[in-house]
């Protein structure tokens, strides 16, 4: 049996790890990417709620780099509830957050590209779209402190509710209601019911300045209590708005809430390989939803069955069918090579005070530097 040439041995030795690195960036999943891309917000006002300076770069860089891309046309804010002053570096870390946000496209039209020397316009400090709440009493940077959900909701209200709209509680009176929208400016108390002409009763609703709110899920990625607190505070904010809307489940003035998925420790440190895992899980969920919908349509009335005949007659419920039914409830953001380098720059160039040895390991191995998946949360009033 002939021996394998040394050159081929070297090639065979290095080929598998090379493919494991490059394939997640190269394998096309056209249907998933196309439908997911259509569901990603555009021409919208979006707020990212974080706990500490560097959360935006360590955990949310794929999301920010996609949502702030010029073709999306979004306006993206970053609201940070502490200055990260646990080690006495609050002012330094605040400035680092402003610089990092600019590198991730927040508040700038032309973010810094890999290898490029940034200009003052590319890294404005302070960044106009970044707010840092410096309140160590309510929001201390502490691994053992749970922040109060009501306090977090209060900050969100102060930041993103700037006006009120008077809506009539009866649908047939909506036009008249809008006509009296500013009645409270003429002497009525803000936040109360307003009586307008013909004695009709109008319900005062808050008008939010955002369409989407993004934050951590109830595991906080790293189980940090400050991260988890943001999840509870964001839900409390949505609940308050729903209560003030008169019980509507999805009133138009309430922003959609999305949370970043936490994963197990194995997936967390599989770097770009988790792109494939995330794609698979979203596709699997989509096919399951499509199959269930197809089954339910088969037992509905004849009219429903007939109108959905093309879908029912399909041999299999496809990923595309399911993603369309999900209507953007589960979104995926993936960094390509250029965006990964931009995310890495946000950490290494902007957050220099945080670049201890293990941060380099995070930048290289954490899936959150390569891929994010966020899920919509439907908050029920309690």
C-alpha cells in the first residue's frame, strides 16, 4: 500500500479545523436568510437596554451591526443603567461605551471599518444616541444585587414616553378622539380621562418614542443578576403600557419586546460554529409550526380548506412556510468576517480598561461575537 505523501498528510491534518472555521460563514441557507432578513426591523426606532458598558459589544454586536446598517434606515439607541463603577472606573467606562457604540454603528452614518483610523465624526463622545444612567443607589454595578423592576420601568418611561395621545374607548369614536388629542394642554390633567365635545369619554394613552425594545432574557446570558433584572424591568414597562391601553394585547403604541437567547455553556464557547446550530434550531421550529398549521387547516371548514389548498397539498411543510407564520418572532443576526472584526475592535479599541486576559478568550470563542438570536416576548398582564 503506497504511503501518503507528506504534503498531503499536512493538508489532511489542517483541512478539518480550517473547514470548521470557514464553513459557518460560507454555507448558504437561502430561504432562512431571505425570510429572516425580511422580518428584521427597518425604518424603525429601536432601543437596546443594557446593564453595563461593554454589554453592547460583548453580547449584542451582531444585532447592533445589522440594525444600524444604512440600508435598514433604523434609529438605534443604547440605554445603559449603570456606569460600571464597581472598580472605580465609571467615568472611563462611560466614555468607552460612547466610543464602542460608534464603532457598532450607533449614532453615526459611517462606522469605523477594520484597519481604518477613526475620525471625530465616526466616534463622537458623547454619542448622541447613548444614555448612561449614573444612579449607584438604584442601579449599583454589583454581581449580587437585583435591581428593582419598577425602577427600571420608570427609567424607560422617563426616556421613551414624551407625549400622550387621547384615544376614545369606542372604535366608532376614534376620529373624534384623535381630533381632541391635545385636549389636556387646555387645562385637563395629563394621564386622566378627557371629556371633549359631545361629552364623549377618551382614554389617555402614552405615546412611546420606540417601536422595538431589546434586552437580555430571563437568564441574562451569564446569569448576572443585573442582566436578569433588565428582563423583568422591560416586562414591567410593557405591562404598564398594556394596562394603560385598556387591556389590548398588542396596542400600536406599545413597543415589541425582544430578548437575547441564553445558551448552554457548550454552545456559548463554540464560536462561529454556533451559527450552524442556531440556523438549524430556527429552521426546525419553523418546520414544526408549518406542519401544525397545515394539520389544523385540514380539519377546518371547507372554505378555509379550499382557500389554503396550495399549502395543504404540499408534500412537506417547509422552513419558508414556517418562518412566514412566525412573523419575525425569532430573529437571527450573523456577523460576517468584516463585521466580526468591527465587533472585535469595539472591545479591543474602545473598551481598553476591560481588556484583561480572559476577554481575549471571549472575543475569540464566544458565539455572541458571531451570532445573536433574539425572540419576541409576549407579555401578559398580571
